[in-house]
């Protein structure tokens, strides 16, 4: 066994690898970009080295820099984690050339499985069932359209270099094929530098079931059972579990054998995952699944396998890379209970899951029996636009599926994220959904149930706004800043008033009314504030009864808990975050003397702004073009997906302020549409 390892990654997976490496006595070496100088993985490792600016291409993807650091710090091995360089055959080779052990399969196996078309051809030869379709070399649109027709709609266009659901488009009708192909190719080029695609039959009611495989360098290969990752959004996993609901010993044997065959066909060594798609219209069948691809690395969702097997997969990876033989045989492996993982993301389910960046003003992650949390960020840290906005993985293990789901549900209920928006309420709704509880979901479940899962724009929460406003008024008062009162924030009356304690400040008897303007993420609104002999009362728009939401400051948690138990208030700078049932509402007091210059602009309604930091990958109109309301104007790509920008109204594009290919920042004005003159 070697004695030191460099972790060529960041976030939760870097932390997770470092923990095991330390436990088995290895010296750990972290690398980090300028954006991650204060990140947990940097503190956790025995040493850490800066490798470049924030952009991944200049840091975590710089194979040369990483190898240079590995040599200088005398790292014996490199663990690539997942993503970044983990499935890069050239990187694996460069490590070998530098005399460093790459913790992963041989470069030849990465290559064999790297492109989906070649992988399908390879495993098909080994007798593993593959999805029908076209995975040959020809790429002319006419030819591919013909192949799609022959395969039979609906089909899936997949980037052969694809991963993470990028470059993938489902097409239901021949007339939509060309546009979908162009869009898949554009995304594939931008994400992988390779526009080539394959065509697959779209399996109806598909379930995604994958097998964890492991092979050593001594000819042993086995599987560590399956994971069901059918809860997906846009082909990306949201919740994963092991074992798969409805799995039978017979199907498991067939799938396990196919997975091990696929691994053997590629000359595999180390941890890998063979992904299958199963027909989910009835019970699982030994002849009802097809190979999709093999991921030649550790998966994000490996903890559910660890939970049900009691094994540490990273330890196995390290030992196999160090030349040790697998310590167990297939027959030694048993499934213990059930485990489920939810991916906690900084994103806004109510705004098409747009990544949400910013400082984590509060972060309370759950704990409890059977609960494991793998996170790579800490309270006070930043979710930056440079990387995947995952906050943590929350994993629950139980004796039964029900118990695991109950534990996960409770864990999600006690999770608090303030600052960036997050998907915790959405995850909880999913875990509690009846169909999921019954184990009856396919990969389309989320998309079909966005509304019931709370993943569509919701109206502002009046209770949360009132709670936030009360907390802000209290903070203002605590700051003892009478000037705010005099300046009219509390109306035109010059009260020096103590609504929160004694009544000593009362200057006038009777009931007073004043209007407090506040700003939330949904815009500006006015709150009615009343004072009478009972103290203050608030009425937010949409509330039926006046309230004074009391909140108890919890010093150890550094937040205020609402008296009625409905949520918490977290203080941010200049605003508060109210979190009720996992949903965040930010509230700020508006100075009525502050004039919003933007709204004086007159045509603010016709401005088309970038919803996020990203790259303008397509600009489909030019100055002077006439556009219809809802017409596609441009496409911004960020982190994981493309976002379509559409015309807010019918009119003429009166200015275009950005160029295709350009990086754009959140809120940047990209163009203006001027309404047609009557
Ligand atoms: P990626 O490498 O981008 O993750 P995969 O090939 O692993 O792409 O597919 C990702 C997901 O897309 C699968 O989990 C499944 O939900 C869906 N999918 C893939 N192929 C098919 C298919 N032929 N029919 C239906 N759904 C599919």
C-alpha cells in the first residue's frame, strides 16, 4: 500500500475521500482554486496547494498543474473523485508517466467506456443487452432523422461523449427532430467539445437501475448490488436508493452478471458503475433491462451502497489501487436494510431549478440515527457560480425502506439553508410522495408532478413576510436608531416608540396606523403596522388577521425560532431570511426615500436579462427584429443546463447588448424589446 494521496477534486467528494485516506493512515494532499481557499477540503487535508483561478478549466481541470503539485508534494497516488478529470484517459496516462498511481481503472478501460457508442458496441459483443437504436459513425442530420424514424418515436438523442444528462433530447415527433438534434449538438459541443450523437429508442416508464461493480488487478470482479436512481429531473439524479424497490434475486443475478460481464469486457479495475435502463411498466424482469453506459469512477450516490453493505468503497478503491486483492467474494456480500440519498442543492425549484449562488448565511445539516451527511461547504461559505451547486448529500439508512424514508424525511425537515435558495422542501415533498413511498416511480415522475411537489412559482408567503418584517422592525429598534423612525420609515408620525417592551414610549392614546414598505424576492409590497394598547400588530397582504409574529433568539443556532413553531428567521446583512417548511422568503425594509432608478426607465418591462451567471450560447435575434410574445430569443447555459430566454411581449428588438459566446452575469441586461406602437 502507498502512503500518500492527492485528491484532485473539491467539495463533498474531496472531503469524503480525505476522511477515509486519513483513517487508513495516508498523508492527504488537497488542491484548490482561488475560489476555494477557505473551503472545507482545504482545511481537512494535511496540506493544500493552490492550482489556479476559479474557473475549472484553469484549476481542477488542469492535469499538468495537478501532476506538478503531486510530484512536488511527493504524492504516491491521485484520487480524482467524480467529475473533473475522473474519466479522462489522458490524465490517467499522464499520472502513470509521472510515476503516480491513478486511483481508477486503466486508461484503456476509461477509453473503452468513455464514448457511449463504442461502449454499447463493446458490451453488446459480450452479450449484454443494449437499447435498440443507432450508434454508428454517421452524423448527417438527414441520416440520423431516418434512423430515428426506423427506431420508432419517441427516441432519445444522446451525445456520445455525454454525461450528467447533457446533450440529451427526447424527441416525440419527426418534425421536432432537427431542432432537437441541433440543440443536443450545441450543448454537447459546449460541454464536451464533441457534437457527435447516437439515437436510442426511448424506453417508456423507464427506471434507472445501476449496479456497483468492483474489480481488482488479480482477475476478481464482483458487484455490490444495485441502486435505483429513477427519481430524476432532466436526466439528473435527485434521489437514489438501494436496493431497488421490487428487485428479485433472479433479476439481481441477471443484472449483476451483465454488469460484471461489461466490466470484464473493458478490462476493468477498481470501482465502476454499470447503468441500466429497465422497463418500469410492470414488475422487473430478467429480460427487461438494457445497458446504457458505464461510469468508470466512484458515483455521487455510492453512500447508499456503503450503507447497505457496511463497506467503505473509497477504502476498497485505495487498496485495489495499491495492488491488494478484493478481500471478499460475491457470496460474502449481503444486503443490510435499505438506504436512500437526497441531493441537497443550492437551486430554486420555483424558478426552474436555477442554481442559486451566494453566501450560506446559515447552514444546519441534520444528524440522527441512521443519518449520514456528506457535505463540502460550511456555514459562512460561498456557493459560487463556478462549480456544481451541491450543498450536501443526506443519506438515511434503516432496517426497512419505510424506516429509511421516514428518517430521511425527518432529516430534511430539520435542515436549514439560508442565503441561496435550496431544494430541501422539494426533496421532502418527493420523499413523502405517496407514489414514491409505494416504490412506483419512473424517471418522468418529477416532471409530471412539478406542481404538487411545489416546484412551480408559488405566491409569496404572507406569514413569512410578516415574520420577517416583525424581526426587522425589532432589529431596527434594537439598534436604537431613531433617525429611521424620524425619516418616515414608520410613517410621518415622529414617534419614539417602544412597542416591544414597556409602553413608556406611548405619546398618543388610541390606535395608530402606518405603512411599512418591504421588499421580498417577489417584489415590493406594503405592510400595515398598527400600534394600540396591546402593542404592535402587522398585516401583510394576503393575511386575514393581524399578527405580531414572535421569534425567540436561539443563540447557539444563531437564528430566531418563530413562536408558533412554523419556521425560523435568520439575520442576513440588510435583510432577514424566513424559512418555513424549507421554503425561504427574504425580507428587507425599503427606505421610502430610495428611488428605484430602474423603474423610472419606462421600458423596464421589455428588458431581457440573464437569469444567472453563465454563457450566452445562442443569440437568435438581432437588432430590429420583430418578435412575438414568448418567442425564443437567446439561450444562456450555466453549470448544468440551458435556459431559454423568451420575449416578454410582442415588439421589436430595439437593442442587443451581448454577443454570442460571451459570459454574462446574473441580472445583466442582454437586450430590450420595445412594444409595437399602436
Ligand atoms: P448521462 O451519461 O448524460 O447521465 P445516461 O445515458 O446515463 O446519460 O442517461 C441518463 C438518464 O436518461 C437515464 O438515467 C434515464 O433516466 C434517461 N435515459 C437514458 N436513456 C434512455 C432511454 N433509451 N429511454 C428512456 N430514458 C433514457
